[in-house]
């Protein structure tokens, strides 16, 4: 059967559902719409690398906080957004989700399909509005998409753990934020331009040199 869009009624049902109920809904619908791929708990569990009892446990609500790596694999297998099983996805207006068998195999962009390093620029921000760079670090090996999202999620989670508890109540899980950011890069390339690393190094060095105390290191 052809790929279709989630209806408003289905969206409202999923809004009131928990993680397990959403997983069961998408699994059942995917099974109806795919002609060459089975979506029984056994078939899906074999593809994502867990026992079929694990899938059943999530659907029943016995496993309320499964590992985000497993949720990532499940949503990839179902062909739905990573956060489509999370409460945050259903807050606000109707969001269209395509479910079912793609008419053509999805082609990944070069940036998304290739390996890449993850890096971070650490800075110190003072309460008076001033700041300074401390360190520019990068992973020692390139990562695939899943590893990149996992690493970004840990960085986000570490910084968000410093927020006041009341600020965290309505915040999406760091893994959801990381996955959303990664996917946005592919959807909006102009907002996340790719440029030569050498150009950034030159720009950073030139910028910092404007604020250096030239005589400080010579004393």
C-alpha cells in the first residue's frame, strides 16, 4: 500500500497515548502499509538487535524509559521521526508524519551518510557580558550518524543538568534535541553552511589577536 500522512484523529490519539501505545500504533500501521517488510514484534526485534520480548515490554508500558539508542533504531526501522514517540512531539499544532513504505529508497545526503568528527569550542562567559575561549576540542575518530547524535546528546545533557529543576520540566530529552538538530542540518543546509576548517582557524586566530595583550607573554 502507498505511503500516507497521519490523520488529525490519529495525531490526537497519539497525543493522549504513552510511549508504548505510540510504538504499537506505528508498528501496526507500518505492517499494514509495507508490502516487503514485516513489522511483527519478532521481525522488528531481529532488525534492531533485541529480543521480541523487549519490544513487547515497551508496548505494554513495562519498560518506560528504554535506551535512546534503541528508540533511535526503532524509529529508523519504522521510518518515522526520532521524536515521534515522545510527548514533546505532540505539544502544539498538528504535525504531519508520513508513514508506510516509501515509493523510492530514500537517498541520504553526502553530509548525513558519511562519517564525521564531533567537536566543541569551550568558552567562559562572565556575568558582565565578557567571555573568553578556553579550548577547541575534537573527537579522536570519526563517528557515524547514530554515534554523532549520541555524543551531542551527552554534551547537551551535561550542560542542561546545571539548570534549575523547574526549568527542566518541559524540556525535551537531550537525545530528542540532538536528533532534531542533526536532522535540521539536512533539511536546512543554508542555516548550517559547510566551510573549510582552515578558514575557521584563520578567522578564529584573527579574531582573538584583536584582543590579545601583546606584552603579557613577554614579561
